[in-house]
């Protein structure tokens, strides 16, 4: 907890703050301190809900002056709960949530606390989209600064591949613009290790024509067919154009419609895909992914905007989550068997494994062009456990750890930082590989030598 002097300063901040400073005991405190993952139940000394860049500057300066631990919150979706902290200052950007679109230049400017849904909505109003993630209440901030994998990745790259510029408040409370022609080394590091170097107050992002309708859906098979489905998926993706981003999922199907009796309530393997090109080309290009006679095939032209929000409720705020991820070079048959065994050993129905094809535009970005590491990876894999009862924490976390241990032998040496868990310095170094990590350390020493921004996958100065 903040000592008396810091406590008084936090109360004093209210007088020169456009937004809200929420302190323990205030009526809105529990709402203000909540983050997406209910297992991250921290009690900060204050939550500074910033209304603009001046508020961000004031909050950073106050934290420095009183040596307060800082947590920066964008969308609040960090799996390990980095966007909150016990006893420190949460600099909450969520009131800074606006997105402006310049359709002529095909650019969006998203404020530091904007959510993916707002970016999608504003861009789709002009028939445009920026490649983002799969759940619309995720923050543009954390997603973009770490990577940003989603339905358009093979066609248009990661979210961070579409960054044109970032406005930043530094650890000294100064304002900096990072772009290809302004602080280029900082711009390099922000694209993959971005939470380490400052507070991004705005993101300028490139947009592309998409939709408004795209062909998308799932094909569902009994889990016994997993090896056959995985082999067909691999072959289909080797020949697929960039417009196709597809994945596989292993989970227990819900008990009723639309799942037919052959798969309802049973472990299944699913192929999901989105084609972001014209609908007639999409029918042709997605046919190989649907050709094995699934028990259920839901492919149909869909509103891109609705598709982007279709998992929002399942992954809603306030549940308990244990998620981890890996990048894979290929989908080995032995990995498919391991995933099946993991599902059989799961402690509850909401434990699953998903993967998504990479390659295409994602893979054509040179490995050294950004701090993000793993451009050679063929697949992005996620294990997820979702539950509500805190009594189930040990069993769910143990399953999540076992799943990672079983699948790590199939992974690339580097990893996607947004998929790491609680801070583990070896894992962070490994995620970038030694050469990139050392380059990031040099950057951290320039921009944040006191490690003010350390509630993240931390680059130690
Ligand atoms: C439901 C769900 C779905 C997801 N789907 C995808 C997906 O499809 N693709 C994908 O690539 N990832 C996905 N992710 C992972 C996601 O990219 C990360 O969890 C990301 O960190 C979330 O960003 P946030 O701003 O919401 O989170 P926060 O918890 O607010 O922030 C995460 C980290 O970034 C820092 N940060 C956030 N905003 C800023 C800012 N403006 N300036 C400086 N630092 C900042 C925080 O301090 C923290 O360290 C998903 C996560 C969830 C929970």
C-alpha cells in the first residue's frame, strides 16, 4: 500500500486530473481494479483512469516521484494480470478508447485504451479492416505491442506489421513519436516488446478493404478422426492462398444444437476458417478444408463485424482463465495424439486446445524487421482452461501446465510474448532469442533504465 506521503499525493492528483482517480474505499474501487481474468485479484493503491495524454503524463510523473509500482492497463486482457498490481498505481487507459478513420489514406488512429471492437466498427464503416485478434473486447494496446494474430494474419500480417506510428509517454513523462522516420530503433522494439518502453497513447494503423461479408465457419468431426483431419488440414493450408486463415480446435462440443447427436457433448476436432476475399473465390479456396464429410459444417457468408465478436460472450470478463501458447514449425502426428490425450485428461469441459495457420504475409516479414520473433513458425497454438469456481484453480492450472509441458517439444525455440504466463525471465529471453533480447536490453537502458514499466513480459535493463 502507498505510504502516507504517496497516499496524500494520490489524493492530490485528483485536483489536476481530467479523468478519475479511484482510491480504496471509493464506491467504484472494485469495478476499477477488476481485470479480465478473475484470478488476477489485486488491490492497487489507486487506479488513475486517464481522460487524455496530460493525465498519463501526470500519473507517470507522480509514480516516479513517489517510487510507486506502475501497472499500465489497455484492454485489461493480459493472461497473467499484468495490467493491475498490489499497492501500486494502475494507469488505466480504458477511458481513452476512441478510434478515428481516414478512409482516403486507409489509416486508423486508435487511442491507447481502445478495444478491437471499436477499431473494427469504425474501419468497417468504410469497408476497411486492420488485422487484429479474435475477441472484440481485447485491447488494441497490449495486443498490438506484443503482436496481434487473427483472421487476417496470412493476408495482411500481424497487427504490429500494420503500425505506421505510435505516440508514447516515456518513463520520464515525456512525449515521443516512434515511426520508421522518427526514433526508428524504438519503433522496432515497440513492435513485439512494446509494453516495456512507455505508455502508448495512440496507434496509427494501416487498413485494408475487407468484407462487409466474408465466408467463414467450422467443420466438426469426432475426435477419433483427428489424425486424418490434421493431415488434410496441413495439405490444404500448404496450397491455400493468403486470403485463407484457418485453424483447428479440440474441445468437448456443447450438448445440443447445432451439434448433431454424433458429436454433441463429445470430444471433437474442428476445422475453422475465414476467407477475406470475394465470396465466389472463397467457396473454391475453402472447399479442401471442408471435404472430409464433417458431422457439422457451418460455413456461410457472414458479416465480418459479427464474426469478430462471436466469441465475446464465451470469453467474457470475470471468469477464471489459464491460457498459454506456443509457436509450432509443423503439426506432427504425435502432437495431434498428445492433444487428444490432453483433452481426455481435462478436469472439465472448458479445457481445450486451438491452433491457427501462419505463413503468408506474416511469414514474409523478415525476422529482424521487428522485435516480434518467430516468422518461420507455421502455426500458433493455444491451450486454454476456463472455469468459474475458485476451488477448481489447482486442477485447472495443473492441467494447463501439463498441456504446455506435453506440447513444448513440438514448439519453435522462440515464442509469442502475449502467450507467456507470470514473469519468468528465461521464458522472456527465450521468446525473443538471445540476439534480439540483447538488442531490446540496450533499448530498455535508453528509454526506461529504472524499469518503471515492469508489469509486462519484462526486458530487464
Ligand atoms: C479473450 C482474449 C482473446 C485474445 N485473442 C487474441 C488473438 O486473437 N490474437 C492475439 O494475438 N492475442 C490474443 N489475445 C492475447 C492478447 O493479445 C493479450 O492478452 C494482450 O496483452 C491484451 O492486451 P490488452 O490491452 O487487452 O491487455 P492489458 O492487460 O491491458 O495489457 C497487456 C500488457 O500490455 C501493456 N499495455 C496495454 N496497453 C498499453 C499501452 N497502451 N501502452 C503501453 N503498454 C500497454 C500492459 O501494461 C500489459 O503489460 C487474447 C486475449 C484474451 C484475453
